C-alpha cells in the first residue's frame, strides 16, 4: 500500500531502507536505470509492508524498480580496474554501454535459473547477446564464485562489487571464450580469483599509503621547529593542502576530513555518513590519489 509520510520521516526511512547509497537530504537525486527517470527524495514512492517496514519504489508509474537499480545521476557506472588511471571518469560511450550492462545485471541478481543447457551453450548464447543465458549462468555459479571471492577479500561490500564485475566481464568477453581452454566455470573462477586479488592489493596499497602518511604527520608533529624560512614553506604547503582538499568532490572531501582530521575509522565514517563500508573506502582511496597527484610538483619541499 502506498504511504504518504512527512518530510522528516521520509528522509529517515530513505536512510534506513536504501542500503545501497547514502541520502543526505530530500533534494538528493537518483537516476533509475530501468526507466531512465531522474527524481529526488520527495518523489520516491513508499509502500508500507505488513511487518511495519517500508519498501522504496521508483515514482514512475509501472516501473517499480528498487534502490539497487538507482544511481547517482553524475556518477560513472564502471571504473577502469585494470588500468593505472582506473579512478578517472569513463567517457560517454563507455558510460552508455555500462548503463545497459548494469541494468541487465541488476535485473538478474535475484533470479537464479536452473536449466538443461550446458555451460558451453550458454557461453555461446551470451556471445550472441542473449540476456537469459547470462541469467541462467549467474543462477548456476554465482554462489561458487562468491565463495571464491570471499576467501580472498573478506569484505561483503567489496565481494558484491567483484561479483558484478565478473559477470560484466563474462558478458563483454564471452565471444573470446574457447572450450579448448577448459570449462566455463573454471574460466570464471580464474577471473574471480584474479579480480579478488587485484581488489585486495589495492586495499593493502591504500592501507600502506595511509600508514606512511600518518607516520609522516606524527614525525612532523614531534620534531622541533625549524628556522623561519622552513616554517614559512610549511605554512605555504598547509595552505596548498587545504586548497587541494577543498577541490575534492564533496563525498571524498568528507571522508578524508573524517579520517585524517577527526581520526574516525572506516566503519565509524560509514556510520556517520550513512554510506556502505565499501563506498567509504573507495571515496578515501580516490581522495588520497587525487591529493597525491596534486602534491607531486611540491614533493621536493615536503
């Protein structure tokens, strides 16, 4: 049953029931990848369930998509995880392709299928762009692949991201698969292991970078003051760093400030910002990379 709530109650329910993305206010916008409509928190449709909880739906009549099919209007859907510049925004062509793929993957996440076709036949159908074949392949092997990912990553949010990346890659590269190379499941397990290890290495690299940064800050705070010229240079660098932080996107700036100026852990930041843990880690990683890039010309002064 559709329910009408007061504005403050709407925002509270959005923050509780949307476990995918954070709502900062009712003016926040989302883009439905099913009907391609852009809407804000005031327009979201609320349905009260018998257990007292609420179900969020797209406001477009007949669409009925849920929050996992809504995205930030200005956020790219995929990142270049195999390139050194993976954090950069994708171009328009890649964004359109990712939009279509994400819509298809999102629609099958809860639809495991059991069929009689062999995996090799499904791969052939996928290479001919048959979505039903990908649906059935997901239903057969997603649990096995998720177990492989969990054995490496140990983070639920990151494991979900890796699993989706795997099936996006299967959709993209099904035409390259050859039965001579082995069974499709073995091929997908190899992809899962490689992507999980890549994700783990990125997380470890971020942790090492943070430790080095904290160590430098600690050493700088414990060292005696230098002469006036040195103090002037450091003051100049502080102003430059503050300016670079203000130039970061809002969510990345917020994560960096909470982590390094208020000393919050990843989980504390996720609780404070009502964002998933994996999203918080990604925002911190992107923010630190951009700050590092901005400070490169001044490294000889640090």
